[in-house]
């Protein structure tokens, strides 16, 4: 693992990914204990305050400090995306295991079900859930998590099928190991590197999905600061002061780029073939 | 004038020298076996002759074919020689063929390139070539795709491509390594018979002493990018001078092979 | 291609459409409470609710409701809005006039951008410009579609004043020039977002082909590297890209919903967002089915095209 870590750091894009992800996580942690202003604090005198030493990114109509809102937005985005990624990892791995080890027609049915549901856009799933239950953090997490879960399931199914066909699994089976034992002792540990890489990429997709959902007005409640919601609210300023639209967008780009590059870097670091070139 | 004269051929990838000052010579109609372990530089030597090295390779030295220098030529100037002057048979018959193109089109392509044959005429010629390399039902097989053929059939296609434009030299790079043992012997017989009929010269590359000995009367042994020993096949086998050649011969004998005997 | 494959593939499509329609229907019926209370509001009297239930058909068993809805959809009737009783089919048709040109043009443009750029990035992999194109693609994947739209608006509509920033003519395509002008930035936004994803696949497919043995065979026959790439490489590189296109359709449709919102275009996506807010379940149900059905149908078409183009797939049942 240390060898993989070293080659991750050595590749320029992997290092950039690690750095960006670290900055976002650090911003989240910092925002938990400190922001320059209370992100919710209204200050009529600071309405549309320009960029200054007092307000690094300026302020919005209500005079809320945009830098503090962007910091606090990191918290929401990261937590929602992390929760969605966990949901995706659990459902995806369970589905993949079901599709890899069940016999005959069940395997075919689960496999085809995954292929169909992967084509069902995550955002549409979110729309259906919101239409029924209303917008909330839970619906956002569930919609993104389940939607990406099918994606995880498809990749993990292929990976598990590969591991199941390996000689050491055959040997274990010949030695009398049962399905559960093989899954637990051989398939999961060997599929873990793939899952790690995958989850970094899923995290990036989840950040984008959360931002889109919030932007459309159906993400976390409007009282919680998020980058997508900020852009939704600030879009009215498109013609007057477009500069306020830059920061939340850049925050999303940096976060997604970070997790994407980290995922790619982890994949290359774990792949001796790619490591050499 | 010799057909092919390679002098002081050196191939480098960045800092590593993979072929270091190789010297080879081949007269018209002659056959030369080039033998060595994997990584010895034998394949790269053959590719360098016709400018087929992967990008990033730096080549120096001299390669003269029919008296004219090939090294340093731009690709546009060397490409017309490939197929028409030097034909190639590669190791992996499946990946060496375009999976999306019909067999007939692939066999006929050298003729379209070098003789300007029409699509139709090339297809006709391809069927004749398919028959010559012993493919069953040539009219049907030229309409097939590579994945529909067996490994041995695919290598027959590879040989048909190599001889299509009647080159004076055929380079065969481990043409039987990827095949079953029984098929290997058939392909070897076919290749030598066709080279004989065509009067072409043959540069046969292999790591397998038994196979090379069967095909060529002269032998060059490569190791770590250099030709360490060269001479008539039987002399080299009976009295190997280099320790490495001795190892090779000893290893071949250990697998109960007798140089006088043809493997089946 | 065997007819068996075609029948099987269409059968699978039918099964998938059935499964997805059932899923949408069930998800929309997992309501805490019932539809009539949502439509009628909390002040509605029990008598009013009973009338509503009868009008909406929610007083009948679920299988009957599903059968009626699915039967209607098969004959082109997506039901009526729960809010104003307008035919959902008519509404969808009116909105598709915006959504279809948007997505189709964007899809074509995305391919037109991604294929040459991706191939270029692969061919010049070790050169700075090739690496720059790859990096640009990597960056493009990280940009949210709606923010890309906002930023394009800022540059081309607000700063340069070349194009309208928002909206679509109220009279639709009556003045084609004006309608088309208001679609330029949305199409560009959607196309760039899709192209960034596609570019990476084109690049890796081209890289793979560049290292392929059969390309060396083609050069050994007497072709130059460029000619070998054109005659043998292109089609081989296109195969994995085509199969990615099938998967990309879902993100194209989602992108269209977001772009319509960002540019406030009166398309299917913007309507869906409004209906979700209004909890017009019948319209949501119809729109989601139409959009996901579109994804499945186009995916199947691409799958079949892929089969036709690749002889290796043609022979497997």
C-alpha cells in the first residue's frame, strides 16, 4: 500500500487530486468550528458588498458573507455526497454479489435488472422521490445513492466474476469452502482495490448530482447552505454582477476534479502496468 | 550485391539500448534463422529493417536492401517497399488481423496498394492466394472475418498476406509460437514450401532452436542486443563456440530432441 | 445479425420498458397518505376527497390503475393533469418541440467535438498540446452543466451581447431565426458537457488502436502510419465509442433537464421540474416514463447499430 501511495504522490495528476480533495476536506472540517461570519447572519448594510478584506468573496443581497457560505457549502456537499456514496457502496456491492454468486436465472435476472436500472437516470429517480416525499436531505441521499448504486453494482459484478474465476477461488472451492466463505475471504478482499477507486469516482459524481439537485431547487432544504442552491439564488444577478456566480461554481469544479483525479491516480497506482509508464 | 545487408544496427529507447551493433547479411533466396531468448532484440532487429519500430525508438547504423539504404528514409519513402519488397508474418495471428475486415480484403490489400488492383480483382486474387496457402473453401473463407477462423487458418491468412505482392524477402517473426504443436509443423511446412516456390529469401525469427534448425541452413544467435554467434546451422549445433549457444543446444537436447530428426 | 438476436433484443426492451413503468408507478404510489389529500389540500372535506378520488381513479385497486395507465400510454394517451385536466400527451408534444432539437443537436455537436479532439489527444499523447487537450477534457468533466451554461451566458450574452441569455420566443418556432438563436447557448452547454465525457473514451479507444498489432500488419503491407490509421484504425476505434454513446444517452437527457432550467427554456425538463413542485403526479409519471423510455429505446437502437458494425458481435446470439 505504501508503494501505491508513493506512486500516487509521484504522478502529477494524482498529487493534484490528493491536494484538491485534501483542501475540500480541510475546508469542511474548518467550517465545522469556524467561518469568518455566521453563514446565516443577515446584515442589511453589507447587501451586495463587493470583494474586500472584510468580505473575501463579497456578500449576497441579504448581506450574508459569500466566503462563509461557500465554506459552509463544502460541509453540506461533502456530507450528502459521502452518505450517498456509502449507500451506493452498500447497495452496489450487495447487488453485485447477488448477481455474481446466485445460480442460473436469478443471476441473469439480477444482471439484466442492473443493466436496465443503470440506464434510468439518477435525476429522474430523484424527481420521482421528491414528487412523492418532498425535497429533503434524505431523498437527495437516497436518490443519488441508489442511482449510483447500480453503477457500482455493474462494475463490481464484473470484478467479482473475474475474482470468482481465479485459480485460488477454485482451489478454495476444491478445499470445501462454501459460497459465503469464498465471498467473505476471497472475493471481497480482492475486489476491494477496485471498490476504493470506484468510490472515489462515485464521490465525484455524487458531488455533481447534489449540486444539480440543489440548483434545481430539490436538494437539501433551502435553509442549509449549498453550492448548487447558492448558484440557483444568485443566477438572478447574471446580468448585474456575474462575478458572484464564479466562486460556488469553482468550488464544485475543484471538488469534482479532486475526487476524479484521486480516483484515476489510485487506479494507476494500484495497476503495476500503468505505474511503470 | 547481397539482398539485405544490416550493419552496425543499433536501436535505443530512451537510455536503454535494445539492439547494439547488429550485423546480418542475406543473399537472394537464402534463409537465415535468427534465434535468441525473449528480450534479446531479435524482433526489434527485424522490425527496424522495414521501419516498423514503435514510436520513440532511435535507430542508427545501416540497412541496405537491394543495394539502397533504408535507414533515415522518411516513412513515405520506405512504405512502398513494405509488402512489395519485404513481406512480414507476425507472431499473433489473431491480433495481427483487423477484426472488422473480411479475410479477402485483408489478403488482397497489398495488391491494391502495390499493383493498384481494383477491389474486385483483388478479391479474386485473394481467393487464389487463400487456395495457395491451403485454406479450405477459399471462395467462402475470403468472405469470413478473422474471429471465424481457427488459429492455424489465421496464420495461413498471415502468410498469404506476406506473399501476396511477391516480395523478395519474407520476415517471419515467431510465426508458430502462438499455435498448437501439431499446427506448428503444418505452418512451417507451408511457409518453407512457399518460400521455395517463390524463390524469396527468408529471415526466420524464433526462440526455439528445433524450429529454426528445421527451416534454415544458416543461424545467427542473438543475446542482449548483439549477434553472439553466426554460421551454418549444423556447425553451430555440433560445435557451439559461445557459452550461451551451448546452453541453448543443451537445453534443446534436454527436451529429448535430436538435431538430425525432424519434429512432427 | 441474426433475426433471433433482433427478436431477443426487442423482447428485452419491452421487458425493460414494462419494468421501468412499473417501478415509476409503484414509487409514485408509495405516498404517505393519498393522492387526493395532496390535490385537495388539507382543508378538503371528506366528501370533496371522495369525489376527487373517484375523479382521479385512485379509489380503485392498484393493478387496475396501472393497467389503465399503461394501456393508455400504449395508445398514446398519457392521462390528464391532476391540477388542470390538460392532456399530458398534448403538453409533452408541445414541450418536445424545444427539447428534441436541443438534445439532438447537442448530441451531434458533442460527437463532432469529441471525436477529432480525442483522436488528436491520443495521437499527440506525449506532446504538450495533446496533454493539454486531455487535461481540458478532464476539467470539462468536473464542470457542472448548469454552471457551464451560466458562465457561457456571462461571456456570450452579457459581455459580448451576441446571443440571448435566457428564454425562448413565446410564439415558439414562428420566427425560426429567433428560436434557433435562443437555442445556441443551451445546445453549446449541453454539447460541451457531453463532449468532455466522450473525449476521454475517444482518446483511450484511439490509444488502444494505435498499439494494435493489426495496425502494424497494415503498415507491413505498405501503408504509411496515417493511411493505416484511416483505413484500419478509425472503424476499430469507433466500436468502443459507439457502446459508450449508448450509456451516455441517460446523461444527455438529464443534462437537457438541467440546461432547460438554467436557460429557462419551455421544454419537457422544465415542465417536469414544475410538475414535481406542484406534485402533479400524473404528469410526473408520464414525463419520467417518456424520458426513461427514450433512454431505453435509443440505447437499444445503438446496441443494434453496434452489432451491425462489429462482425464479432454479429455472430454471438
